[in-house]
C-alpha cells in the first residue's frame, strides 16, 4: 500500500486523535474533549514552523500521522533541526512498511525546510520502535527528559 | 551570585556562541562563521515560538544561555510543550547553583506560555548533567534519537 502524505486540515483532527489513542500508551491519556484538540490544532497552525501531517490511503482515509516542527538554533554550527512527535500508524496496518514511507516523507519535508538534523524521542518502553528507528539510521545517543508542570 | 535572564538580542550572539563552544562536546563543533550564527538568530526570531535566552551577571556579562521552544500539539490531551536546547553555564561558574536559577526561569517562561510539559534531551555522554536533571525533577523516560542529513 502506498500512502499519500499531506498537511492536516481541521477536518482531519478527529481522525488524528483516534490514531493517537489507538496505542498502548495513548489509550490512557487521549481523553480530552474534541474542542481541546481543535484549539491545539489552531495553535499549531499559528506556529508557522509546526505542522501536523496525515498519511491517507487510496480511499482518502487517514491511516497515519506525525507532527514535524522546524527549529532554528545556534548550536551545531547553526543547524536547523526537524523534530518529529506523535508518530502513529493505524494498528491494523502496522508491519507493512508504512512507517518507512512516513519517514521518507519526514526526510523530504526536513530537507525542504533546510534542516540538517532530524530528532525525536521515544518512550523507552516502546522496544519495537527502537529497532525501527535504528533500521532507519537514527542513533539513540541521547536521554530524553520530561517533567510535567502542575 | 544571582543571574538575570532575558531574551537575547543580536548583539549577544557572539557571547552565546562562545558559551556553546566552551564545552567538551561543543568545542569541536562550534566552528561556523559568525555570519552563520547571526543568520540562525534571525531565523529563530522569525519563529515566534522559539526564543534564545541569556543569563547575565551584575556587570551585564552573558554567563549562561539556553534556547526554549514552545510547541503546541494534539498529543497528551493537547498539551503544549516547552522544549529546552543548548543549555550552557560559563565553565568558570559551574557548580554554583546557576543551573537551578536557569531552570527556575525555564519553568516560569514555560508556564507563562501555557505549557504543561517541559522536555529536553541530553547526550548520554554527559553523566554529570544526568544527576542535575534528576535533581530538578526530570524523568529520563525517553531515548533521544538523532539523524544527520547529508
């Protein structure tokens, strides 16, 4: 199956939230009201360097999603970074190479935005994904720290 | 010593680059021309959610820096994240609690921007920093993956 990747529209938000929740970690935490997610989509759209992408199948159904943020900075001789978050493929379609297609799209968008570094963090509990990222050519050189603010 | 933290201006860029290079990892990689860094600063300024912060001492000398990016998204019930990069304190001033002051400033800016999650990645080679982040209340729950694009 070949997916087509495009910028999400506001109409795609419910399908994206369904994908985020269709996940061993996401199932317990994606319980916001749809209005909350629509507001977040509007906030993303206002951040010009922050994009929600969807992957659609031949019937235009949303079956994959990721978020990509282009971050300029001074470090690493002023490298622009592309950061990927919230990567999901529909559970029924996993193991068919759609993740590779998604990361081809990530790389193309990152290069088009002038980025020389891709980065993402993965919950260390997702051991299957570790193999996936290593196979794509990522190096797990960093520790990802998180702190929730009350 | 109490530092004052403020948004960096274009005039601060050389001092920030010096701090980035004054580091076991940074010394080998911060070798760009100053014009490259100034262009990156202009690109950061154009990204309204992306800020370069400096910490200055009583004589207004830049002795610390970090970058903070506010990233809206749908995940985690539409949490806005504050991501920190490129954290540095001048080598001669390390071990005096300035890092804690810096992260108080990080937290204040993150809350003011409506963020409910702080995140950063640290090269796993920086074992001293691991203790520092744990003491601040961060959880090293994630693996940080990087891939350079040629």
